[in-house]
């Protein structure tokens, strides 16, 4: 089964939720989504560092993947405040988010630094979720596509075609995320996803590039999630505060999963388990 036969849904809780908040959230979300087959849904949660170990224990045996919000590019060294892949592996984490907008624009990380982190994550056996996105100024100057292509070409410069099998991309326009973010129109988002997918095909070839999941993130909410997921180039949703309540997140998943299934089924047959799940959700 190709990776894009399933829906990708995840959330990054940023600097919110204590350890107890996170484990309660994960337990409830696991309970609510337990009936959805794993081949229909790739579900992941990226909590704060202090909650990672407890989150990993809570998710053991479940169907929710736990990831880290950032990761250093060395196994060890004089890097005060950084977390290495070895440390993350020790607590059962093998998914790392890299290059989130806040890491780039608040903490000043560069495309070259993101490339080093992506390379290290993939070389260490992690799934790397690389976040990219244009600023409002880029958009105003008509540079959105150039910005995205540059972030991909630099951020993935040393990545091989084989390593790309463990790569995910999140498109998060800087102007669309956060408390004051304005959601991107679904057609605008889909056109940017098309540019991203074309660039991935250019980098990794027509066999590998199109199979890399590309998720949209940027003020996703219950109202725009159904519109976004029906767009042909959007493979999943990376949701912020609208997903921080397990019941609300589950409701979004239940809304978009059959829509995604209908879209995919129109292009290629779904697995039997996903077909039956689609009918049950309806």
C-alpha cells in the first residue's frame, strides 16, 4: 500500500499542556479513535519535551505516534539546550518535527540548519517532518512559490531518494498560523501543495517524490478542514489549537476521513477496511 492511501492527521501542542494534560489528552484520543484502522489513518501528536517520555509510555501499543518538536543534528556535544536523536530514541520517539515557523522566525534557524537536522533525523532512522512556509511579505511580493522551492531545495539538499521514504512535509504559511493567523483559502493552499509536490518530484524522481505526504497546517478548524481535505494535492492536516481537545480533534477526523476516502476512491480503490470504515463513519 502506498503511503498516500491513508489520511495524515496530527497536532503540535507547542509550549502548552503539562505532562498530566498531555497523557490525559492522548489517552482520550486513543480511546476515541481506536476503531479506525491504521491503514486508513496516520495519527500523530507532537507534545512538549517534558511530556515526551510520559506521552511515549501512554501511546505504547496504541495507534497514535508521538513526535518531538525539534531535534539537534549531533548525537552528543556542547549544544546546551538541544536534544539529540539518541536521547529521543531512548524514550521511544522516532518522529521529529523540523523547521517549524516559530523555530525559523522566532529562534532564527536557517534553511541550512534545517537541512542538517533533516539529514541527521533520517540517518538515525527517524521520520522527519519538515515544515515550510512563506511569510506575508513573500506572499505580497508574489514570491510564495520561490520561497517554498528554496526551503525544500536547501532543506533536503543532502537527502537521498531512499531516505525520502521516511520524509513528510508540512506546508504552514507563516501568515496563517498562530492566534492571529488567517487560514489560507483551500484553493491557494492546494496550489502551493502542487508546487511542493512538483519540487519533490524534481528532487527525488517521479516514483518517490509524489509518494511523500504533504500536509496543510495554518489555522485549520472544523469549518475549513472539510474544504481543505477535498483538495487533490493535500494529503492531510496538521492542526493547532483546534485539535488540543481530544473530542474536538476526533470530531474533525470523523468529518474529514470519509471525504478523503471518497476523493481517494475516485482515483484508486481503497482497502476493504477503509471502505467499511468510510461507510460506518457516514
